[in-house]
């Protein structure tokens, strides 16, 4: 069994798991927003925190979609380094997102999950896609 025979399905599963966990946060974000508010809060505070959390989750979904597109289109499917980075980052992102749901962490944690686990992989994926179009392919041997 070759290395990429294990990396490719593992990468797919990690990315899909992270995407599903992020979508699940939309249904439980009420508790995360409440964790960030004082005992007596105003509707303006609630709406501001809710907007921030929705935006954080939305950019995470967009980043994961970029990563999934680059993978499914074949731009980075057979690049072992990109696969390993993706697997590690999305596995950790999925774990932190699940704990965010279960423990009702502060809503700002969603921004940290995006910044450390979703955005860097999306940037790497965009570099690979742009490099493929401008340089004529990174996968050349």
C-alpha cells in the first residue's frame, strides 16, 4: 500500500468531519454566545456577538469549501505534504470545534479555530491552485 493510498481518504474524512462539525455549531451557538455575555446583557450585546460568531463560522465554511474544492478538483490530491498539513490541521480543528460545541466555550474560540486550523490550509490550497494555473502545474515530476 502506497502512502497516498492512505493519505487521500484520510484527508477527505478529516475535511468532511471538520465541515460537518462547523455546520453543527450553527445549531448550538446560542450557548456559546451566552457564555460570553454577563448576567445582565442587552440585545445590542447579544446581536453583536451573534453576528461575530455567524461571520466566524461562515468564513470557516468558506475556507473548508476552498480546501475541499482544491482537493476534489485534483489540484492537491497527490501532494503528500499538502495532504499531511490538511489532515493535521483539519483533525485538530474538528476536535476543537467539537469541544466548542460540547463545553459551550466563548464564541471567540470560533475565530481562533478559523485562524489556526481553517485559514492556513485554505491559503495553501489557493497557492497550489494559482501555482498550477500560472506555472503550468506543481505536480510535474
